[in-house]
């Protein structure tokens, strides 16, 4: 009988178990690999990481051919060379430095600290380092000082306008305090306020950052809005030393960190009654010891856009102020500021339009869709081309009004130019503001979903643009200003306006067949418009009802004549004639017939909006 060794049996069992384990694991591995292959993402997709190239901001002056064309039209050759060199340098600074600072100002928004840790009321508005840098840059670049230095005489305003046009979309909204600062300097100069010429005026136009001041423009109150005359409740109490103390609330004060401000108030008489007419006052926001001049900052506004800009509600609790000029002339005096700030508003509009278009055109070269870059798709190109034409028209309008302002400031200008500037300023502000909102909104669509993403920085352009039709008077307020010009000039403005257009038509009529045809068409439009205006002049209510449509038609007439004039010059470009023709074609569709503005139509409008029985 044979006896087996137990150790040999255990060894054989181990080998069998190991072999079985190996076979099971191999089978499992094969099965798992087959299952994985069924759900595996193709290798070509795993290894590819897609990212879209963003639009690039190049030197905005070099990128805008039409701005250079306009400057060649308006400036003598030797002045153009100087201005163009400055704009090239400034454009490079915008792209390489200022744009990033402006974006940082958006990220680091102002904060109001009302109380110290120990309970003391301090009302400190904390602004970012970027915001302070933008102030220094504004001084260095002479963005306020250029038209007062008068280096280029009557062309100085054009130089300034071109720089503001380039600067505004990268300015982090510092263009707003610059507008009011320019307006304050203009007011001091026009009113010849000798007490401020050697102090505040020099600070407002300084190129030295350590000496440069900005100014506020405190008009809006709780009841006021655009109705400044009817809604101002601030009271000015005269003191023994001939100064005044102001008491009241200012509801919408932008750039509250400014060193000074002009504001309106009613002087309190000895019998405690207040003047019906408003007077203009100058005040410095802080006293010599660095504390506020009896100014309480109640809150910072939470706004749709312009968030970089500290806009506040203020309470004046006896702020020391100086009366400007004679009492009861405040509204007419403050108009100097409004003319300037409306021009700045328009340049902010044209600058933002150009910026969104510059980025959209660059993006169209980088973005692939449906197998080819966007700029290869005819519909997309047509969309961009339409935005380009609207931007060109608005820019030309703004530069022409800047030219006109330079002429008026040169003191050699005729009374007709003064009247023309008075009527064109509200029209320009209205037109460019409305165009900016449309162009920028359409421009965002050119980026698809990315145009809606805050991280791209693009939506900021639209949010900030939405203030343009509101600040310094809404669209309807600008239209009513046309009525005020009509009343103040006894209708003379229309003759002045028409004569300018007729002069351009006569010049174009002898410049070639194609241009003569456009001139003839514009002449017919002007004749029809004049006939339309006759019953408006006789009926003030009808004039007011139609004033919005009339205002836009006035803009189209003027812009069409402007491009007709450009097309008539020896250096004319084809685009000038095209825009003149296109704008002329739009004129006849702007204003409806008389029946649209009559009494029955007005009643119908009220019924449509407020009647329950529609």
C-alpha cells in the first residue's frame, strides 16, 4: 500500500487555484476592455482642448480709418500732423495701459464708509487705485486743458474731441467727471468769474496730476429730475461775510469725490421767503482741515451701469458757498456746463460704438462657424457694415459740432454759428445716445453667447451706454430743448439751419453728376420738410407732439448735408457719397403726416395708453 506525501498534495492544490485565479482575471480583463471600448470617447476628442481666441484691442486710432479721414477734412495739414502724432501715441497708451486700468476700476467699485469703528460719522467714499490712476492720466493727457490752452486755436476742440472719443470706452467712466470739469472751466471763463480764474480754473485745466481738480454738477433733487426750475428745493442763506450757506438735498450727484461743484439754490430773503428763480453757487467739497464742507453723504446709488463712478445722494447741512454772478440767473448760467457735458456725452457714445465694432470685426476673423470664419459669411458682414455706417454718421456729427464749438470759442464766429451750435447740441446728444444703445446691443450679438458673459468685459459697454440717453436730459428733454431754441430765437434757428444745408447743396450741385443727383434729392426733402414745419410753427401743442420725429429728421437732414459736403471735396471718398445718399433716403420716412400729430391723434394716444376700453 502506497502512502502519498501530504505536502505534495497541498502544492498541487495551490498550483490549480493559482491557475484558476489567473484564468478568471484574464477573462475579466478581456471582458472589461471590450465594455470600455464600447463607451470610450474617441482619442481625437480626448486630446483636443478647444479655446476661442478673444478679440484683441489694437491701437484704436490706427484701427479707425474714418477718424483720420475726418481730421484731414477739418484740420490744416501742419496741425493734422501734430494732432495725428499725439493720437497715435495716445492710442498706443490706451491699448497697452489704460484699457486694463479702466477694467480694474469696474472690478473695484467705490464704497461708502459712513462711520468709523468708534461710531464717528466720517462719510468716506473709498475709490480704487485704478480710479485715481485714471484721474492722473486725464491730467497728463490734457483731456480738459487742450481747448483752454488754445495751442491750435479754433481747432483745439477737435483735438480734444478726438482724444475723448478714443479714451471714453477705456476710461473706466472717468470721462464723466471730465465732462463736468470741462463744463465748470467753460462756465468760469464764459461768465468771467475773476475770483475763480486764478484758483479753481487753473486747477481744472492743469496737466499736473498733483494740482488737477475735477468738478461736480449738482442740480438734480428729489422732485426735480430734468425739471430743475420747478423741482429745486435747496435754500441759500446769506451770511454776514457775503458768503452763503446751503441747505437741501441733492439726489443724483456723480463724481462725488470731486474737489468742487457748481450747484443751484433759491436765495432766502429777510422775510424767510425763497426766490422763485434759481441762483448759481460755487462750493469746495472739503474745508482746509480736510473735513467735508457740511456735506452728508447719505448713500451711493446702485446703478444699472457706470458702477465705477461714485454717484451719491447728498444732504447739504450749511455748506459754505459763493454766489456766481447776479442772483436769479442760475439756469442760464448753468447752460454753459450743459453745452459742454452734452458734447462729452456724444463723444462717449461714438467712442463706445467704435469700440464694440472694432472688437466685433476682429472677432469675426477669429471665430469659426459653419465651416468658415464669420467674416466669410455675407449676412454677418452686412450686419457689421450697417453698424459701421451708423457709427461713421454719429462720429462725423460729433466732430462737426466740436468744430463748430471751436469756431464759437475763437470769438471770431458769427451769430449764426452761435445759433447753429445751440440747436445742434441737443440734437447731437439725442441722436448719438440713441444710436449708441442700438449699435452696442447689436454689436454684442456678434459675439453670440459670449457677448452676454460679464467675464468678457463686453456687457459693460451696453450697461454703461444705457445712461447716455438719460444723463443731461432724456431724448424727450432734448426735443423740448429744440422748442426752447425756437422760442428764444423767434424761429430764426430754422432759417440758419436751412441756409447751411442749402449752401452745401449748392456746392455739391456743381461737383459731378452723381453728387448732383443726391443734392437734388436733399433739396426736395428740405423743401418738403419746410412745408411740414409751417403748421407746426403756428401750433405749439402740435409742435411739441411732433418734436421727437422732427428732431430725428433734423439730424438726418444735417448729417446728409454733411456727407454731401464731404463728397464734394477733392479728397472725397466713395463712402462719403454712399452715406449721403443712404441718409437722404431715410429722411422721408422719419416724420409722418400732419394727421399723426393733430388733436384727434393726441386723444387717441391717451386712449391707447390709459383707457380701460381699448
